[in-house]
């Protein structure tokens, strides 16, 4: 077949056209920033614009973009080796170094790390692990939770607007209402696990109230169900502690982590006791396997990320920054700001304001995002390295957008 060559640059399709033609889309309205590079708090586009990142690629770039410690760790690993063998066969320094450091920071019972490439895989792994360990098949999750888009994780969604299109999904899944302790009796001796986020993210940032997580923990222990905490979005300092379960004072049986773990590289994991984890080892052996889980470059990046998080005093100031956001984000069209650390939802008084406020923030060259299950709130999840001056700047941008939306669309 003859290839049609463009005669001059004017005939060349733009990157925008190529993106729309050849990179699969998941909505009709992608943001379409043409990314040239990213550094610290900023993303730079091909046309020379600089965007102030208040979203961190949805809670991924917690250390900002291209943090030097992460970059150095990646570079060092690149000079040693890439993939050598499917997960769990070879001893790779990068995997053991991160696992040792991480488990040293967790409760003693969280001692064994199974690596994945994405959050949804960690959730899949945790579901299989719980079934295998308990010999039960019923799984309970919370309504308005999001745990990933593969079919097992998708089955945990309560929102049938999404999941209906993909039926049949996994049987044996039921939902309880987050923060409603009266429903905990649904967790019983048939339950393999309860899987939940310590702070519901996509529902629009709902932290636990009235010791809800401790009550779930107690009920799980009582009936022998595993408590699986999905800290994929809350982990690695986002809520002002290394993990939200420390903040809310519970220890899960299985901890799922991802997103910010790799400092911008793809990596996720589930962490559990050796006793629980060993149930994927026998009858059948190879109970869960993956080729690229725990890729050495991602593990090296994760170790660099964790080292910088701890050594550069990034987590402790999160609560002070959160407080400034909460103090400053006051406006007649802001109903409330819900938060846990720098995981924040700005809820507006009326649904109609949302898209105009978000659009005006983006016009001012700052990035915020929507939630999956909340049509009145937008997400604020800046890199944790944001300075106090930048917090002020972010609040000014948001308040300007609120002023604009109220003036134009209020009444
Ligand atoms: N759990 C939670 C709480 C999440 O926020 C996400 C991603 N938004 C996932 C699981 C799925 O992670 P991934 O997109 O890496 O598969």
C-alpha cells in the first residue's frame, strides 16, 4: 500500500489530530493539554503555557513531577538491569530494598509485599487472596467506592450506571453504606473480605466518622473476614500521615497501595502477613502470577519516592497546608470543603456552577479535576510539596473562578 506523505508541514496532522485519531479516548471531552515537560508543581505545554498542577495526575505526583531523588533512583537502576524474569522468581535488589523499607514502616503483621503494576490489579489480587485464605466467596464493599476498572474491581462498584453495561460481573458481592455502622451485621461468617477505602475518594472525599473503620475492623475480626483497605489514593502522605490507616488507627489484614507509590512510575502492591500471603503459594501453586509486577525500575523509583517523602519532611506540613486551604476557601458559592490532608473536595452550592468553576480554573492555567460520583464537587489534590505561597496562589485562582461563576451564572 502506498504511504501518502504530507507535502509540507501545513499538511501534517497536528499532535491533537493524531491523539484523537490514534490514542483511544474514554470520553468525548478529554482535557487535551499537549504536554511537553513537567517539573515540580508545573506541567509545560508545547505552546509554551505553564500549568499549575493542583491534581497530581489524580494523587500520583505527590512529590511533584520528576523529583530529583526519584530520577536518580531510576537512572541508577537503568544502568543495572530492566526486566529479567516473571514476578517472584529472581531475587532483585530493587524489589527487596523497597519491601524491606516499606514493611519496616508498617505494623508488624504487614510484612509481605506482592507487587503489581496498577491499583486495580492490587484489588484483584486482594480479592483472590481473601477468597483463598478464608475459603469463602462473599465480598463486601461500600457504595460509591471506586476500586478499579478490571472486572473484579468493577464488580465492587455500586453505581450501576457504569457497571450495567458490563454485566455479568462477579457474583457474591454486596454493598454497605460507608460510615453507617448499623449495616455492619451484613458482614458475617460467609464473608471472605470487606474492602473499603479509609477515606472515600471518588464519592467526593468522605473521611470516616465515629470510629467507623475500627468498627469494621472489630466486626471482621469477630467473624473471621479479612479487612482489606484500599489506600491506593490515600497512601504515601496524602492524608497527612504516611498511610491513612495510621491516622484513623486501624490495621488492615491486607493493604492495597499504588498511585503515588512510584513517584510517577507505574507500580502497586498488596501487603499482608506471610501467613495470609502464603495461601497463593500452594493448592494451587502460582495462585496469582504476573509478568511485570514489581518491575525493577518502578521499585527503584518507589524506594526513591519513599526515601524523599520521609527524609525531606514532606508529610508533616501537609496538615498545615490543608488548614490554609480550609481557611481561605470561603465564598458564597462554596458550600463546604471536605478534606483529609491534601485530598480535598470543594463542594459548590449548586450543580450548575461546577463546570464553569472548573473551566475558569483551567483558563487560569491551573489543573483541578472532577470526581466519579459527585457532581457538585471538584477535586483538589496538589503535590504535597506545594509551598504555603503556592497554596495562597491556588486559593486565589479558585476564588476568582467562583466569583466569575457566581457573577455569570448565579441567581
Ligand atoms: N482504588 C482507588 C481508591 C483508586 O482511586 C483507584 C484509581 N483511581 C484505583 C483503585 C485503581 O487504580 P488504577 O487506576 O491504578 O488501576
